[in-house]
């Protein structure tokens, strides 16, 4: 009798632990509802951001970027090998009534590890973890580090710093990080990622 009770308790605890582990391991369950919507509506938001930028006089600058700012230019996906890269961010569209619709920042060093991406310099630096989804791309889930901060908050600690994005491949040694509806300034952030060497 006692043995049967112990077996039942252990089995229940094991099942409960498995469910907890599945919940922790499911990156979608960790996201806020607004961030799930950002990922779901990324293409519509991209087109709105580009239209906003064009209305503000940035049509030629968008055209100059070619495939980088084309939402449909991604190719079959191969994950970036771990190592150091150069990251150049473009902010497309503006959340303000006035202001530029296109801002391009100089390239800064960034790094890929097997399950992590981090920008190593700059005023606004994405830092977070990577998850593969069914669309053969990587999903970035992280937070924004600012200024001279040494690190970033974990996702979910401060909704104003939380970030979600999509990493797609544009060529043999070229990727992009797309952040739809960023919380500050622009309507779309696109970061070109190429090897540092």
C-alpha cells in the first residue's frame, strides 16, 4: 500500500516536472501578447514602415539598400556560425509626427554564439537568445542594453526593454535581424549582419 502511494506521488511529480519543463522550453509561451503579435504581423508592419519612410522623403535611400529592406528577399536558411560579425542598423519609419523616416547607423561589432546574439558596441544594443522556428529562421528574444551598461535585462523583466525579432539569411555570408514595431523611435529596425573578417 505504502509502495503504491510512493509510486503514484513520484509519477505525478514527474509528469508535473515534464509539463513545467515543456512550458519553460517553449519560447512562444514566454512572450507577451504584444510581442507575439509583433512576430505574427511582421510583414504588414514592414510595409507600413517603408510607406511611412517614403512619405518622409527616404524612397531613394530605401532603394539603395536593395534586398536588405525587401521583406521578401530572404533565402533558404543557414544559421550564422559562431563568431564575431559587423552589424549595421537601419531605422525605418518614425513613431513621431515629425522627424526622419530613415536613419542608418555605422556598423558595430556583434557576436553570434550557438544560442545567443549580442551587439558589442553602440548606444542601443540588442542582447538575447535564439530559437529556431518552423519557418527555418531564428527568432531573437532579448532586451535592449543602453549606453555603457554592461549587460541587458532578461526578457520579461522590463517591457520597455523587451525585444523580439527574426533573423533571416540574405546570402552566403549575409543575414539580417528584423525587429518589427520596436518600442522606441522607428516603425521597423533592420540590422545587416556580415562576418567581421
